[in-house]
C-alpha cells in the first residue's frame, strides 16, 4: 500500500482515483457500510425512486477543471435547481427575486421600483458593515422580506437567534431584480444521469484501489488503525479534525439533520423538488420530493406513489453525523489550535469537509482534492 485514505466521500475518492491512475496502490477505509460519504444515494426499494440518504445533493460548478474531471465518470441531466418557500400558507419563489417581491407586496413593480422599495426598507443597516446575520439580511432586502423569509427559517435551521450568527451565512443567498429563480449562479449544473452511487463507484473502480467498508480508523482492534499506520504510510484523513486529536482542543460545533422519509400514495405531493417552510410554527425546514429531481425518469417512476423527506435541523452531539460547521468565535479559535496540531502531524494530510471544518460543496471538495494530489502528494 502506497497511500491510506480514511473516508470514501468525494474528497477521499478523488485522491484515490488520481493516485491509482498514477500507478500507486491505494487503500480506502470508511466506517460506513457504503462509499460516497454524504453524497450517497440509493433507490427507495418499494418505488425505485432515487433518494439522497444524507439530504438532497445538487451538483453545480463554475470550475472548468472540476467540470472536465467529473464528466469522466458520469454524464449530467439538464436539471436546473429551483426552490420555493411556504410563508403563512402561500408559496413564493426563491431566491428572493422580482417574482417574490411583487407577490409579497401584491404589486407589479419594475426592477427599479423594486430596488427603491427594498432600499427604503433596508436603510436601518448597512449590509457591508453588518455585525451579524440579522443586520446583513435587513441591509440586503429590508425588514419585511427578512422577517417573512429569512428570520424564522434561519433560526430553525441554526437553532440560534440570527443576531448571534455570522453575517456571511446569508451572503450565499442571491437577491435578484429579475424573474430569474435559478437557485445557483454557476456555469454548469445537473444531476448524475444514473445516480450518485454509480458515479462514485466508477471513481473507485480501479485495480489499484481497495475499499474496506465498516472500518473505523480509531478502532484499535482493526489493523489499519491510527497508531498502526501514522508514520508507516502516507495518510489522507477526511474524518472530523477534532476527533483525530481526541478533542484535545475541545469539540468543534456542528449542526446535524434528522430526515423523516415517507412513501405516499399520491402521484405528486408538492409539484417540485424542494419546498422550504419559512415560518417558526412548522417544525421542519423543508420537504424534498425526490421524483422531481429526475423528470427524465418519468417512464420508470411510479405515477401513483412518491417519496418525500422532511428535514429537521439541530445541534450535533458526538454520536450524530456532523453536517454543517457552526463556526462560532469559539469554534474559530479551536480550529486555529487544531491547525497547529495538523502541521505537526508527519505525513498525514487533512482534507474534505470534516478534516478542514469548512462547508465545502461537492465541486469544492473535488477541486481541493485534485489540488492536494497534484501539489502535495503526487
Ligand atoms: P464526506 O462525504 O462527509 O465523507 C467523509 C467520509 O469519512 C464519510 O463517509 C465518513 O463515514 C468517513 N469517516 C469519518 N470518520 C471516519 C473514521 N473514523 N474512520 C473511517 N471513516 C471515517 N454539496 C453540493 O455540492 N450540493 C448540494 O446540494 C449539497 N447538499 C448537501 C446537503 C447536506 C445535508 C450535506 C450534509 C452536504 C451537502 N453538500 C452539498 C456537501 C457535500 O456533501 C460535500 O461537499 C461532500 O460530501 C464532501 O465530501 P467529503 O469527502 O469531504 O466528506
Ligand atoms: N435561508 C433562509 N430562507 C430560505 C433559504 C435560505 O433564510 O428559505 C438562509 C438560511 O440562513 C440558510 C442560508 O440562507 O442558512 C443559506 O441557504 P442555503 O439554501 O444555501 O442552505 P443549505 O441548506 O444548502 O446550506
């Protein structure tokens, strides 16, 4: 074995694929019983509808290197992601655009009129110097739209008052003065034509790659554990950075999600793939309806049944799957301390979302794995 990779998610598999293609023998271990990390999907057995096990995953990128690379393993459908939100029982388009604004104010504003209305209601705060998410939100879209679509949704999602959240969280959400309601701004987007798992399996399908599932790196009873391998073989570690160091600098905080899946005896539950629920009274943040991710599979999917998944958000304990880094001031200090420990670790390369405590989309995880391979490992 020339390289041990801990974690069979997109980061680990990208490094594995590159190393194998360069003639190295690679061992990949994962404590889960499947490859793919959080991007894993499988067909719901009674309907055959592809379900993303760890929450809906939409592929999008503007990085030509990543786009060329991923197209070696899969083709993509022409799916374009759109999201709607239910506020007080009425459905509005997201991200906030001219359609949302006009529907909300029951008006027919032109783009300039809408800009003026928003500016007027946004002058309490300057978005650029906002000290927290609430100030940034109000500075960007004004108080009425902020209170309707952002405040309670954000509080539900982060279980934290938006006044205690960093302003950056909201910067990801574009505001448009046209009727364009594409959720992402990227050059390329789509879903893998025959599913995420087929894509991920093709990445791992090389005679130089061996994958062992159900193997925890910190389990001393299995031969590939941390103490037996560090210093003996180069290691790429994509698990949680704090766990690697046994929480020596404290536990970093994460949000986790609970998913409630249901097969319904109706052909179409909500008419779209993702419906957000903006109000505090509804306990879940959104409902996914998976058949709408693949309209091109209409002739294969049942017409009288559908699979939905309600998503609930909460703080993660050590036993939960960590999904979103929270990034409080304390977490940022902890992360700096862990980065110093990482530097002292001989020939162990930390990558991916958990290994770097960064919210990476798939294209970012793949892009940073390609860089790690060519800049540090090759
Ligand atoms: P992971 O996929 O988390 O893989 C890490 C692997 O390491 C896991 O399989 C884990 O089991 C394994 N591991 C951890 N500890 C150990 C251990 N001790 N021993 C052995 N194995 C271990 N990205 C997008 O581009 N678009 C989206 O729409 C999108 N939606 C998302 C929705 C949700 C709910 C979540 C959580 C993420 C979403 N992402 C999305 C992000 C995407 O999941 C990540 O970019 C991608 O999974 C990162 O890959 P990774 O390899 O870094 O991490
Ligand atoms: N957001 C919101 N209302 C919505 C959708 C998003 O307030 O209906 C905010 C919320 O704070 C969220 C952020 O915008 O954390 C980013 O949204 P996105 O959909 O990108 O979040 P994801 O769930 O993909 O991380």
